[in-house]
C-alpha cells in the first residue's frame, strides 16, 4: 500500500542561489519499499509559480544530498531513499541557510508532498564576494558564490539583474565612487566571462551613498563595503 504524507507549508523567503541542479522535474514516479517519492511545490505569496528555483534535501548528518529545480509549474519530483530524516535547505532574504525537517519512514511505499510559500527578495547582498583592499580585483573565495549566481541565471534565462557596488566613507567621495563602479563592473565581467549575456547584467556604483550601517565602527564599515544583486526581471 502506498501512503501519502500530508503537505508541509512554510512561510519563508527563498533565495535561489544553489549551485548544483538535479534533473528530477515533476514526473510520474513510483515509490518502493526503499525509495520514497518527494513531490515539491513552490508558490510565491502572489500565487505565481517560480521557475528555476533550487532546493536541496540532505540526510541528517550528511554533507550532500539530493537536488530539485522547479519547472514552469513551480514543481519537481524526486525519488530518494526512505528510512531517513532529511533537511530541506534553502536561503532566506538575508542569505542565511534555512532548514525544514522531513522524516521519511522505512519499509513503506511513501509519497511525500512538500509545499513552500515564499516571496523572492528583489535585492540581496553577495556575502561571500570580496576584493583586494582598495582594488577591484576579486579574491578567489568569491568564485563559489558568483558561480552559484551564474548557474541560477543560466537556468532562469529571462532573469536580468543589476550589480551594485558600495563602499564605506573612508577616503574621498570621488575615489569611493570610482571604486564602487569598478567593483560592480568586475562582478559583471565575471558573470559574462562565465556565459551570461551582457544585456542581462548591468553594473552601477553607489559609492558611500547608501550605507546599511554606521561608518563609525570597523564592523559597520565592513557591512557597508558590499556587493548587491538587484533582480530587475525574472
């Protein structure tokens, strides 16, 4: 006998910036006594189905797991081993990893329906993108998050974004403006170099004009030295 497990509905904000895509789009899958069918539905608060959003399901205690990408109906299905508890992992508007627990019993034929409700943020910070001090040269640690953005944009082919460069208020205003523009363009060039069309990415430097924290402390200045993504269309 096949048993359906009821939906989990979570009021979350999801940022689709995962790196690895899975080919498990919505399809007719058959559960077995060792593998469960996981049906995932993602709906925005406006009621529209998002396309190309990635969610991963990781067994507790593991480092890696299974991935799904929403299709044009905002859905995908996976066939995953049962008799485990999985963490559904995604990112919120502050770019923090969020988790939801999904227990899948063993020795049963299980179909599990998992529903996420969220509103995609229009602007977010690339928290792991860094530059050489006083320069517009990306450091190697930045490549992972930028590659994730590349993968998302390759799947979401209608997405257009603006890269915004921001600085603290140390130094001359004009120098900070030029540095923010150069850094924004450095990120844009990286995306283009890795396969994203130039007309989908614009770059703008804001200098020190839009702080998110006080510039009176090192911590505040660090927060103000940031690179943002603004989603223009998707």
